[in-house]
């Protein structure tokens, strides 16, 4: 029987699949940390009050990268190079989602429109991350090796999602509603395609490592494509709605340190 729990348990139990999983996760989180740090440094003067929150966001992402690397070290494993087709963060940038790295590497201040683009990107991708962590927390919060990491990262992702909701609503109230709607829609429709492609690539790599039968790999691929079809038909809308979160000022304090 195929289930999310059984699949992830299989990945966690095998050193090489666990190694690839943590390497992919650590790379993406570290990249997100760099992007947020650069955005914080380039925030326009009119939005300087946002800079500490963006910095906190980046610090959380860096922390997550360190957590995944620490999980590898705990098992006596070294990170492996991330296959390009599994690099979610890089593929989003290649599809024009979020702020281009060329812009972030420059020393020119960002514009308000750039900050809205960043927040729309965060709203969509943090929804994906939060959804994934809800699933992992459901099944592995009590796991002796990864339970603490899952709980901490899940809490952080919920904070990031709350923050993006609140800040986008603030910009909408200031008259930027149409830009926000357009940015969210474009980001969500591109993200679901990237997520499908990355999921197919990751499962193909896992299947080779774990020796899955062809029928099992085919069933998983069918499920991934079915999820994409659902999201393309309307499921993407959950990523673009905005509501004031229960967690207000979620990134208003210092980052929580990673567990030892």
C-alpha cells in the first residue's frame, strides 16, 4: 500500500535516500537564507521597517539548512550534490518567479513593487512548505531522529506564512491590490508546474536508490500528475487567497535557535 507515511519512512530508513533528501532540503533552505538576506539589505527606504522581519525570515531558512546538515552528520553522512532537476529554488528562479539573482547581487535599492513580488513569492512557496510540514509533523513529530527538527521547522513555516499574509494585506490596504493579485496568480501557476516536475524527479531518484518496482514508480508518478491536474484546475487558489492570520507580527522577534 502506497501512503505518504510509508514512503517517507522508507526514505528515512535508507542512508542513501535520506542523504539525498536532506541534501536537497538543506540546499534549498540555504538558498532561501541568502535571498532573504540580500532582500533585507536592499529594502527601499520607505519600507525599512520590514528589513528586520526579512532578516529574521532569512535567519530561519539558514537555520533549517543547518538542521538538515546536522541530521546528516548525526547519521555519519555527508551531503551529496543536488541534481539540477530536483532544485526547486533554482527552477523557480529560472521560471521568473521571485526576484532574479542578478538584481539581488546588485547594490541598487529594490522598489516597492519588488518587495510585493518577494512577498507574493513567499506567500505561495511558504504555503507549499507549510503543507508539507503539516504532513511530516502528522507522521513523524515523535520520530527519535527527525521529530524535533520537524516540529521546529513546521512552526517556522507557519510563522513565515502568517507574515506574508499580513504584509501583503498591508500593501493591499495601501492601494497595491491589483499588483498583488497578478503577482500571486502568476507565481502560483508557475509554482505548481515546478513542484510537479521536481516531485517527479525526486521520486525517480528515490526509486533508483531504493530499487522500487516499475509499477510502484509509475503509480507514484501518476499520483503526482493527478495532484498537478487538481491544482491546475483550481487547487492553486488556496495559494493566493489572503486573510489576516491569527499569528500577528509572526516575525517580529529574533530567530529561534536550532536545537543542539
